C-alpha cells in the first residue's frame, strides 16, 4: 500500500483474509442494521456515493493533504410499483409520473493524520416532475443539505496491509430548501395561477437535521479487489412544518405533512485491474441497494412518505492518473419495491411509487 505522495509499503503480513473479511462484514452489517443514504424515483434520490476504493488505487491520502471530489448522478423514473409488482397499466393509460433527477455533489476532504480525515459534503439538485398526461411540469433546483463528517481507518495506513476498513460519523445540517414552490396554470383554460410546494421527491433538502453514518472496506487479492460501501442517514425529526398540498379541499391528518425520512445505501463488488503504464485502470461490478425505510431508526415515522428500495447491478470503470481519479458506472435495476408506510398501515392502504430503470453515476477526484 502507498500514500499518494509516493511512500510505498510492502504488502505482506497484514491480517489474514478470513479475519479481514469478518471485520469488513461486521462493518457493513453494522452500517445496515444501524439502519439503512437514499433511494430513487418518487421516493428520494439524494446520494451520489461511488465505490472506488481510493486508498487501494490512488493510494492513501497523505497527512495534511486535501482531496476534492465532484460526483454526478442522473436518473429518469417512470415505472410504478406497489410492493414489488409493477403497475404496467399506468404506462398503458398514459398517466405515469415522470421524475428526472440530476444531482451533483461536492466533497472536500482534509487528511489530518494517517488515520483521521474530515470532510464537507454539499449536493446541488436540479430536477423536474410531471404526470405524463398533465399540463404542468414542476421544477426544483438548489443546494441540498450540508454534511460535515470525520472518518477513521481501522488499520494504520503506515503499516503494511492488503486491505482496510473505514468508519465515518457526520452531522447533516438542513441548509437545503425543503419547501420549493411552483406557480402554475392548472389547465390551458385557467385564468388564475396556483402556487404550491413541489413533491418532496424533488425537494433539494430533507427538511431536518440528521446523523450521517458511513463505512467502506476493501481487500486486494492480486489483480482483483473486493470492495464495499455503506451509508445511512438518521433523521430524528418527525415531519416537515408545512402542508404539502395546501390547495386540497380536504386534508388527511396522517399525510398532510411530509415525513422526514431516513435514507440508506449499500454497495459492494469486485474490481479487476488492467495493467497499463502510467495509468491505473480497473473494471468494477457489483450490486447497489438503496432505499427509504418505512420506520426511522430514531423518532416517529408519521407523515407522508414513499418508503421502498431498489436493487441494481452496477458495472463501472475507474481510471487513476497521478493525483486524479475518475469513476463511472451504470446501474440497472433488477428488483424494485414500494413498501407500506406507517400511514398506509394505519389506513389499510398501499401507495405506489415510480422507479428508474437506470442510474447513471460519475465521479472525479483531485488531490492537492
């Protein structure tokens, strides 16, 4: 293993493979059972996390060095599900909801010591939403919620190891707008405009404070690398403080406010290195699992939410050149489900949600 400043350590005498995989499994399982940092479509899509194993390919970030990462994520959601059953009649009837999400994320990291680093993470969202047969398209854009965090490697980077595990602990600050409104004409013949908040799935901010937990692990096996990432955002607050549809003639007390929901993301896979001079090239492949739980880890789970999850298979590529690292991936959804929310259970109903077929992601990292 090496630092990005060229200091190289011999890769031997690290912990055994079985012991390392046990630690990695406990790390990822802990992040998941502490509970699950996002989903897609009509649910939520505020995560751009990429699996790239920065310490394995570009080297550990040296103490007192900085790292800037710009991530991008795009998805187009239109397939409706109730449970894991697709509601194909929505497309046949032409009334499916279409969400277009473009999420750009900026992360600045400072490596304070060989083990400890500190980061600031700020997303920027521009998105649209419409019913296919509707007159209006709703738009929202702006910076999202700021996350400040600290990360620590379990094994010291100054000693030879073929892998490592990192934990991250952070605070989500509600800097993003969570009450973006649009003014529109309800129909081609309307003479007055209507103003109301856009759907919560395209709001830049979640509307409340949160606790951000994350973990990553990797293990080098010759030209292959096994990697994994997991993140979970805990939102102790119950719901937003504004009525989500003030134009409605009647208000359901259980769903008139948007729920502030937890989010999760788990991904893991294998990277295969392709030997090239002066360029580090690897092909990656693995599953990506993300969603919104029906019940938050801390606090109540009342209000309106669309809990659910998507499982995708995600081939990708990563390229390192000097102090630059580029990753790109395309996730193809293979299993999607809109589970029951707390209000669904209380009212004996089951709402639906729109999901995407594909998730397009890319990331560029520069160290200085």
